[in-house]
C-alpha cells in the first residue's frame, strides 16, 4: 500500500508570499531610513506611519511562508497527520467518517478570509457540513475530511492518490490504535506563559520596549539635535536630528519580537527549552542595552 506523504502544492504559494514579504520589507526599510533623517513634523509622521504599516504584516507573511514550507499530509494504517506550521492535527483513521472532493458538494465551499495562494487557512461555516477548517494551499485541489468534531479541508498534490490510500488503509484495518491530537500555535504561547521564568522575561522585555518608545517620543520634540557618534568636525561634536532616535526603539522592538518567536519555536521541544530561555534572556538584555544607549546619547553634551 502506498502510504506516506502527500504534501500540498507549494511553489506558487511560496513565490507569492515571498514577493509580498520582500515588497513589505523594502517599503519598511525605506520608511525607517527616511524617518531617521526627517525633521519632526508632518514628513516625520508620514514616514513613521509608512514604516509601521508596512512592517506590521511582515511577521504574518513570514509565518505563512514557514507554515507552507513545513506543510505536509501523512497517512498510514493508523492515522492521518496534518502539519501546517505550528498547527498539527493527528486524526485516527477510525475517526474519519468520509473523504471526498470539494467538487462533489451541492453548495459551493466558501474560501476563508485572505485566500492567498499557498495559504487557505481559517474556519468557515458551511450550510451542509457545519464547521469547516481549512489547512490547504490550492483551491483547485480541495479534499474534505469529515470527523465527528469538524470537517477539515486539505489540498494534497495528488488528491485521488490520498483518497485511494485512505480507502485501502480502512479496508486493511489499524495496526496500533492512536489517540486524536490537536495542537494550535496558541497552545505553545499558553504553555510558555504558565512558566514563571518565561513570563518574567516576556514582561520585562515588553515594558522595556514600551518605556523606550515613550521616552524617545518625549525626547524627539523637546531636543532638536543629539550626538549619535564620537565624530568631530573642526573640534565640534557632529550632531544629527533627534528624530533619528526612533531607530533605537524600532530596532529594539524588532529584535525582541524575533527573539520571542524564535524562543517559542525551541520551547515546543522539552530538550530544547533551555535555548528558548537563553534567547528570551538575550532579548531582554538587548532591550536594556538599547535603553542605556539612549541614556548615554541624551546625556552627551552637544
């Protein structure tokens, strides 16, 4: 029996998401670059909004690229495992009531919100099927898997092959009974939050970054120019517009967010959790160093 992996189509989705991510990154970099040289005023506010609104979706698309890259559907005689980033659904074959193509439905299946190629994700309600969860990448290859809990929509590269394998596996019977397993990305966050050390490091880094943003926003309007280096021109310390201080809270928040995500990735595994605490501790220390850097800059006479 041809049991094994039936991954979803990935190429088109990877290309689309990568192009969007690249465009947003370029716009954010341009925005922050112009922000650092703009004087306080309407131009400064405009570039700030451009930078923030282009940067905000970057983690969303980065996670979608990672999820699509790791996406897979694996079937054997015991279960069907659906993996999509941090989302894992392990369904015993005995729990699957039926499996059919979405084209067989009388009422069309409405796609989830933001149906980008390579990222058909989310929960919808169908008049015949009830709750439907999408874990798919291609709207042309949708396959429905009905369980007592809900209907899952997947999109293997070879839908007919997966359906035939499921039929043969059901006829042969299970070798080892397995339990159903559902893992959501939010579960990792909740599990880590229950750890006192992780919670302390998260909150410390968060308050440090909030304080840095508030402090920089108060300094910029009241201080025209600051010294960002030890360069001298004719015996006079070279100064720059104080608006360039915005670089520090932005860079601090960016590194803290990346560190938070990386820590969650390692926290999933019991034997790698020490790496998660090292990363979160480093992020907190980095945020503190950024705060001290701003303190050093504003106390330097200009």
